C-alpha cells in the first residue's frame, strides 16, 4: 500500500465527503447506533469553505488517486483546533490518521500555539487515544441534543425581559460579537462568522432594555442553533429558548444544538423539551472557555 499525502483542492470535496460518510456510518454501525446512513452527496459546503480558508492546513491521503482520509485545523489566538480527522474504514489502523494529524499540525509551524484542542466522539476510544498522545485530554463532555420542533411549539413560552434583533450585516455581527467571543472563548471566531452568513444563518443579538447587549445566537435553516454566547450564565436559558422557538417557526422537522455538559441551563432546556442526547467529548492540552456561557456550532467549527 502506497499512500500519498497532499494539500486538499476544492475538487476533492466529494471524495472528502465520501470518506466522512463512510467513517461516520462505520463507527455508529459497529456500536449498533446507526439509524440512517449518511448521504455524502452533495458535499457539505463547509469542506470547500475550509479548503479556501486554510489551504495549507487541509490535507488529504490518497490511494491510487482516491481520497481515503483527510484532516484540517485552524488557529484562533494561540489555540490550535483540529477540526477534521477522518479515515475510510478499510484504511484505518495503518498510521494514516497519525500522518494526517502531523501534517495539519506542522502546517502552523512558526505560529505561537500554547494550547491544542479538538472535539471527538465519546464512543471512539481509538481517536481519543491518538489525541492524548498529542497532549489533548478530555476536559468537557459535549452533547448534540435534538428533538421534534412540535415539542418546542407546544410548550408554554416563559416570560423574559430580553429583546432581540436580527443582524443583517456580516460587518455588524463581526464587530458586535468580537467581545462576546473573546470573553467566553478567549479569542475571536474570526472568519467563522463569514461562513455563518454565507450559509444563510439568521443572526440575533439579545439585549436587556435594548441598550445592554447580553449575548448572540445563530439559527440555521436546518433547525440547528449555534454558536451562541452570553455574558453570564443567567442569560443562557432565555436566549437559548428564544433561539429554539425561532428555529421551530421554520419549515423544518427537528431542532438541535451542541451543549457542553457543564452548561446546566442548556442541559435542563434539552430535558425540558425531551430531546435526545448524542455524546461527544471536548479535548484540549489546557482548560479554557466559559462553557456555561456557550453553545457550540459543531465539532468542526467550535
């Protein structure tokens, strides 16, 4: 077996998507958890976006011209984040994952990195073992919670004094949300906001008395919530519930979000709406983040 490694190109998106679907379905099938096979076509637009944004750090592994694995990472502040590392099932256990991880990590040589982080499946001890060898340890349980929108609509809406306004401009969102990101995460999300606007997410700024911003939340056309950041955990529940109700008003079937396990308000909200929990784990070299104040976008973009 001769595996070739090279930076990804945009026309690799379908091959990358195929590997992602194969690896995801294999993992869930082996544990008896596969419900619906992942459809790799059309490819998730996030692949092409990240290839454009991090061309030096997005790598693919090829066997005779066929993509069999891929990895990507980005740096925010001095935190290096591994966003993707997937290997086609027939090629797992051959050191391809380690080679891809090394390449995307070394792509940032010369950049000051004081922390490494990633999100992975809690049901995959193999990946966790690999990441621990690179100094990333389990810091936080993470759950993707989801449920039918009807439960949200049918639940009595609690009273809240918060106001919310939809931001229509990427420039407004980037400028306004920078301080929230830096307070909660320790760094700005930078071009993440560009991707959210490009993907037609609805973007809401929440405030108290309209002149005191307390947080923001994105609502996706698919029904997903996130990222979401608030200045204090007291605002997590009202902001999240409002975002869920906005999401449920769309022509969708299901709503969902990624919540840290320590975000008690977000966990209680999921329990209130009888959502299903799918477990992940947040890993890092050193602890960071105010997770009681945050809802993740995804395992790939935080």
